[in-house]
C-alpha cells in the first residue's frame, strides 16, 4: 500500500490545529491501510516546534528550510510561493515513493492541492469530512455548499486528500520524532517553480482567524450598525472566541471581509457557533451548518437560523448579548 | 453572420478512466428540533447552564 505524506501547514513557523489534525488523520489512515506515514514541513521552525508534531504521532518529519527554498527563486523580496511549495511536496513525494498526500483544506491547502495534483498526476478529493471508508478508498465530502454529502470512490492508486479543518480532532499520541533536514536544492526546484510569489504580508488584525477558531460569535444585520458590534466582541472575549459576520454586514462595510462566514466567505466548523442577529439565509448556513453546536439569538421567532440551531433564544440581541457575557463571565471567574 | 457560417469541428470525447467517482449522494442527517427559548433575557441563565452542563462547551 502507498506510503502517506502529510503536509503540516504552519504560520509564522508554528503549527496550528489544522496541522495536528492532519497528522492525526494521517496516522489513522496509515493504521487502516497498514501503511507508513511521514510529515513534510516547509518553514523556518526550530527543532522544538518541529517536534511538537510528535505529540500527535508523527515519527518521521522531513523539514525543508523556507529561507533555503526562497533563495532558489533569485528574488530578494520573496516571502513564500505557493507554486514552489507545491513543487517541493510533489518532487519529494515522487522521489521518495509516497502515493498518498494529505493536506489541510485551508486557504493555503486549497491553493496548493490542485497544483500538486497537476504536477504529480495524482487524483485529488477535496474538503473531506469523513475518512471512515478509507479502507475501501471511499471518502465523504460536502457538495452544493453543504446541502448534501457525497461519497467519493477513489479508483487511482495515487491520490491527494484535503481535510476540512476542525472536523478531524487532533488526538495526542506521544512519539519521539526523527527530524530529517532536506536541502531544498536537492529536490530539483528551480527559479521556474516560483510562478508567483508573496512579497509582503500585512496583518490586518491580531485577532483569532475565524477559520481556525473553536468558538465563533457572529453578528448580523440585527445589530443595526457597526457601533453595536462591541456586544459581539465582548461575548467573544469571555468565550475566547473569534468574531464572525454575515455577508450583509460585510457588504455594508461594518466588518472586514476576513470575518465573513458563508458561501462567499469562509466555511467554518467550530465546536460552538453563536449567531447574533443573523436570520440564517441559505448562503450563511452553507458556511457554518457543520458547526458542532449552533446557538441562535434573534428577535424573529420564524428566522431560518432557528431551524439549524441546537439552542436559541427568541429575543433582542441588545439585551441577550450583555446578559450572556455577564453570565459566562461569572462562570469563568 | 460570419460566425454562423464558420464550420464547427466535432470531436469525440476522450475515453479516460475515472480517477474518482461519486457513489452516493445524500442529504445531511435530519437535525432534531433544537431547544429554543422564547422568554428573552430571562432564559439566558438556562441557556448558559445547558451550554455548560449538556453541551459541555463552556
């Protein structure tokens, strides 16, 4: 059976939950298919950070230094290049005989997975939410913006799977990993592999990214104006949550697009999603209906969001939100 | 009019093996009716209690 290669995504040289989830899922697949697995990373992380993947069962970690990789581009202002990352993973997988590649279905993963597929000829199935049928090479993914689920049978020997974040819970499984440093220059990468590159990264806010958060408090048009979003932010603060927004309020310029949840925004699967003053248009539900628990607060008892909610209060967000913040704050203290 | 007179070349689709195939499509499992409270602010303590004790997420 094919060996499995897991790409562990990092941000600022640190691994976050999507990487740990991918390692956990890779270990699960390897056990089911009686195969071997290894992890590849491309960053400037130190050994301690690389070893953090060992907590989730990674035994062999292949580390490509990002600065070394970037030096092959000949560009002085390069931060990173998706196409070069894809070239590294593709070339490494092919030369080392990995036939299955796992990638998180983050924005980054969504960009590199099809490039790796084109480079390697491996088939690709994206946004997977269930691997229980992997022994028969069958996986489950949402279709039509989450309105239904599709079972996909993989007929090829070699394939790439991208995993929806926050679906496969990272489970700790201590191991002492071996770190293998890979010289980027030995992977056959050249300046031509840097088709495009990022030269500057401007951080818009230091807030928790809505796509990575385990708890999200989202606001909609029911908040009546951007000046009232502090109510959402205060509840998010006591919950340790990220703040999200519906398309209507993003379109109105109340909140940045980076917070938009829904079909034209981000797809999220947190443990808890609190929808405040959001009616629950089908486009919004498409982005959050796979949340584990949904709490709705809306003054319209017929709002569609209540059909999707596990818990809800019919009432005025201007009264409910401060009361919830206070009540949860009491518990936390 | 020139475009209408331009001949259209007909080609047969390539017969490639399917690397992946959809074997089943189904709707998400029906979600049970949630617990929706209608007394406004007075229901907040009960909602928070359920989130803590039933859902165990706070």
